[in-house]
C-alpha cells in the first residue's frame, strides 16, 4: 500500500504527516528539525512512496535529497484556491501537513517544476544581479536628491556614474563624517552613498562576468539571443525561468506561467477578459517588458505587432507593449523547444536547426 508523507516546511522545525491510501487510516504526526541530515535519516526510517510539500525557499535541497533516495516527489504551489484559509477556525502546521496529504491522496495537486541544482544556482545569480541593479539605481537617485537639496549640480545620464566623474567632480564634494562641520553632514552622507555605489557596481561586474562564463557553453542562450532586439541579459533571464521548454504544453501555459495571460471573468451573459494576471516571476515580466521596448526598434515583426495592437491610440501603448512581451516569450519558448534559431516570420519554417554543443548545460 502506498504511503504518503506530507511536510509543512519551516525555517527551524517541520511538521510531518504520514498517511496511507486507505481512507480509514489514521494520520501519524511528527515534528523534526529542518536540517538535511535529520531529513535524510527520517526519510530512510519512514520510506514513503510519495513525498509532498509546498514550494518555498527550502524546496531545492529537499527535492535533491528525495531524488537521491529514490522517493517520488510532489511539490505543490501554495498560490491556488485550495490554500485559502480565510474561513477556517483553526490553522496549525499539522493541519497544513494533513491537508497536503489528503489532497495528494485524492490526486488534487499539480506538481511544480524544480530545476536541477546547477540551474537553480544560475537562477540565483540572475536574480541577485537584478537586486544589485535596483540597489545601484536607488543609491544613484539618493545621490541626485542629496545634491539637489544643497543646490549642487550633477551631470545628466550615465556620465554622472562614470569612474572619472565620481573621482573628480563628485569627489570634490564628498568628505568623511569625521571631518564634517555641523553644516556639512550632507558631504558625509554623499561620501557614504558614493562608497556604497562603487561597491555595488563592482559586485555587479563580478556577477555579470560569471554569468558570461556560464552562458558561453549553453546553446539555449545563443538560440534566444538570435531574436533581433533580445540581448544578453534578456536571453539569460528567459532561459533561467523557462529551463526545460518541453515542460510547457502550449504557448498559453507559457504566458500564464509568466503572468502575461489575461484574467477571464465569466458569469451568465457576461464573458470578458481583463488585465493580465501578474502571477508568476516578476523579474521575467519586467525584463520582457524592457526587451519589448528594444525589440520594436530593431525587429520589424514585433514593431508591426505593436502598431497593430496600439491602433494609433496613445492610450493603448501599455497593452501593445505587453502583447509584444508575450510574443517574445512565446517565440523564445518555441525556438527552445524545437532547437531552432530565429528566422523571419514570413518563411514557412520557424528556423533552422541550432548548432549542437557538446558542452553540458549548466544554466
């Protein structure tokens, strides 16, 4: 008889529930420490047929451990309606684990995709680069605000953040707090801000260098980058999130995964589609939007789509650029699925076969 082990993963402790296929069986609960060695010993002792838990930050190493022991894994997405606990009178970790076990027994859970350990590291680098970029932009805005409040000028655009401008022009205004008078603390703040900005930009260059090394032997990056208007950063983000293109059955499921599919509202005679759902990875949506603005400048195919959706109306710019972003994602997915590089859409085939690489995909 199949045994189901459901886990409610916690930062320090994890509640487990062991259940069998027999609906009359009594659940067995146990609380264990959230640690790889403790988990491995626990799984060896229990020997479940199926391991089920919610997706979270701990999912990666738990899945790796279960696969190592030859245990089937089911990772649930906690964003569905089944996880809405608003009307229950009691909610505990044991209740969560029991609910997972019962849903798995009734085949009510659709498992989410967990990438390989190597690809998860690639995803982490891609996401951390975006965080550093956001920190750098916030610091740059704070520096401009600081200088504006004191009536000081700052160069426009990227010139203000060049090495020579920071060292020479902004360097004349900065001063350590220890040397500031009561009316010069803004100079000390500027000194801290510039130090933080330089360190952040340095870290970004290190991560970009490592991402370039990882991406070079990966043919998937080359395939996506062959689309006119899609650069290195855009191709890395798309590949990092799609991973295995064959896990998506259709273009609609790819766009739904990225949160670019419209919401559907239907009741009686009313049947309409609203704004996009915005579910899924926010980084992928934001980068696709940036890529879309670039693509309509260099790719006539996407420019034509943009003009058609916009219809000459200024108020439809956002709808049009979202349509282009979705089209870029679907096109990249189809090319990755078929192993084809970009070719103009007027040709009958999607593209010619991409060059085969003997290197092992690590991204």
